[in-house]
C-alpha cells in the first residue's frame, strides 16, 4: 500500500501526463474544447488530495477525497473520448488510461475505508 506521499507523487505525475496529452491534442475546435475540459479535471486530483491530507475533520477528508474521485472519473471519460476519436497518439493513451483506472480504484477503496470508520 502506498504512503500518502507516494500517492501524492503519483497524482502529480498523472497531472504531468495529462498536460502532455493536452499539449498533443490538435489545435482544432474539438481539440481545444477537450483540452480545456481534461486539463481542469485531470490536474485537480493532486491538489484535492493534498487538501484532504490537511482536512479539518473526517467529513472534510471524505468530501475532498470524493471530489478527487469525481474528477478522476470525469478525466477517464475524456481520455476515452480522446482515444476513440482519436485525437492523440495511441502510444500516449494506453498507459494513462491504465493509470487513471488504477487511481480510481485506490480512491474508491480509500473512500470506502474512511466511510467505514464513522
């Protein structure tokens, strides 16, 4: 199991990978729209997780973790759109889709554990 610092590093790396995908999207109407959406959702889990680490209460922690999870799920949908169109090279897409799935699984488990400690 990853430490909070290791998970935060993984989320920061994920944000950088999202930025790389965005920088490889075409400069078109569709590319710009998708870029704007995924840059917001894909880079927000890291700072939300950072905020969760300084939560003022269990309720506050859960809320921030759920926000990060929600953003990861939105990002997964945008990644699938990019892959299916395709708007970006397949070499970039496979690993980041896998990482997004894994991060979602980690956050689902963390939220369930935290909810069980009420």
